[in-house]
């Protein structure tokens, strides 16, 4: 009789231990993935305005970005920007290539590529995001002739660009957000060499964008 009671007590202890360890075994059995077990999709697009410096002169860039938003936090998409204001061709370039001396000359500058963004604490009223654009761009000279209203552009120089940024974001509505950021533009050497007199393509920038979509 006592032996049966001891066996019963021993079996109950084993049952208790198994019940205590069950959550741990369950957790170990679950799959752990970077994006979690449940994948939620959204997306948004955003027009953007940037203030930066281009060859020592104040520049205004306008453009947009957007893409597929995964689990409310990670965006994969694309973006592109172009110079909106007038910036004169540097005198050093005119001295090297005097044959380019036409009445009015302005810089043409644009770039675009893959756009990635991580949004932290997306559901909070004010939160942060980290973004990066990786791509390519071109720079050229736009000439305006007194006798022709339409400008024309000569052959362009090309470059590779990486532009990371850190941003503060404000939720206005469920489908609209305002994003303000500070970034830096890292630009490779320009090809062909005829454009290398333009030195200041690397520069910091401040931006404001308006996000519309499903977050």
C-alpha cells in the first residue's frame, strides 16, 4: 500500500514538472523569424522637399519615395529627387572648357534608387524612422540660348550615391503622416572626369515629406 502511495506521489511530481516545462517546450518549438510569424502588409508614397548645398550654393531638391510596408515598420521601395532651383555653373568649369561659354548656364542634378526605411514605434503619435537611399545619379549643364526658349543639356556625368537619414515623424491621421529628417549625401567620383571641378556633391540635408498610405 505504502509503495503504491509512493509511486503515485512520484508520478504526480513528474506530471507537475512536465506541466511547468510545457511552456518552455512550446516556446522552443515555435519558429522564430526576422519578420515574425504573422506578415502584415501596407504601403505609402511621399512627396519630399530637401534643402542642401550643391557646389557651395543652396539647393532645393524635390521628389518622392514610397513602397511596400512590412509589419508596420519596414519599407522596401524606391525614391528619386531632382534639383528645383537655379544654380550657376562654377567658374572653374568655364575656365577649363571655355567652348561651353553660352549666355546662361545652370547645373542639372538628379538621383534615385532603392529606398529602405525602418519605422520605430509606428503607432505612437511622435516616433522616429531611419532611412537610406542607395542608387545612382547624373549631373550636367543646362544651356539657355537668347534665341531659343527651350534649354538643352550637354552630355552628363554619372555617380553612385548613398544617402542615410534619421527622421522624426508625426501621425496626423490613420493615413497621413508628416516626416522631418536630417541626412547626408555620400557621392562617388563623377565620370567622365570633365565634371570633377564640381567638388561639393557630398553634403548634409534637411527634409520634410508628407506620407500618404496604409501604415
